[in-house]
C-alpha cells in the first residue's frame, strides 16, 4: 500500500518553462513534506520542505504548494533549466509518525 | 558532498552469502536511516536508528539487520542473499531525532547478487 504516490513516472519540459511535479498522500498522520532531487549515481539531495501549517513555501526557483484537504502537494520549478533534469522524490513524515516515506519518483527532463 | 560516507561503493557477491554495508553519518547527526532502491523502484525505508537505539522499522526483511554503534556509525547486515536483494542501498543521517527535519544521503552502495 503506497502511502506517497507520484503518478507521473516522467515529465518533459522546455527550458525556461514551468515544471510541475505532483504528489499525493493517503496517511492523514503526515504533517511534514519534503522534496528531494536525485542525479544518477548520486544519493538524493534535499530540495525544499513544507509543514502542514503552511500551504506554500518558496525557495528561489522552487515553490512547494500543499493542499491538505486534497492530500496533495506539488513542486513548481520556474524557470526550468537543463541542470534540473533529475529524478524528484516526494517524501512525507510527521510529528506523530516515525518513518519518512518516499514516493516512487518522477524523472524530469528539461529540454534545451 | 553531503557529509555522509558509505562503504563500499560497489559490492558483488553470490547468492547465500552475507555482506555488511557501512555508513558514517554527518558530524553531529544522531539519526541514521537505511533505504533500499531496487531497479525502477522508489526509496523503500528499511530502518532508522537514533543515538544507538532502533527508532523506526520499515519493510526490512528478517534476513537483514542493522545496528548503530557508540560512535554513531551504522552497519546494515544482509544475509542469505538472494538475487532480488540486488539494489542500491542508501544511508542517510539527520540532526537530533526530530522527524520533521531533512535527511542527508550518502552516495549509496550498489549491491549485485549473482
């Protein structure tokens, strides 16, 4: 039973455009969400996070939106750059939940 | 460089064997996590240790075990290896025991069982 879902295995975007990566979760105990980026042959690196007390968090070109009622979050990258091409993992954890659970990942390709 | 060190980087072994993967967390981090990434799969949480004690358990097989030592490094032991255990094994660490903190990942150990 996948508690964190990323239904798009891959996404292609033109350089300079917006990339939108989506994530859905099922466990209402999750109240903290993170996005990680992973290049081939490297470990995942932390990108941005959001607590459930917020509905938006911005860091430079990266913005994460959280819709708690829909149990949905999304990562927006504007403008997209070729160096953003990587696998993006959504992850969830919580104050009352011990584990950090990762989604299956979305492979983003930014085309020059 | 995340500051998390995993050794070895690559490991090839035969079915039925036992291997040990090692992880040194970032300086000062008390929590260590182990994840498995099989081909085309996401990161499957295996187990978490905090300051030497098991904190949370995921889908870790009984053939697998882990521990965290007083110097905070951790080892993941995989025994009676099967072909399906071939995967990338990641270690991550985070400060404190807080769940709402980001983890820093090592580069992984690629295990191939033949």
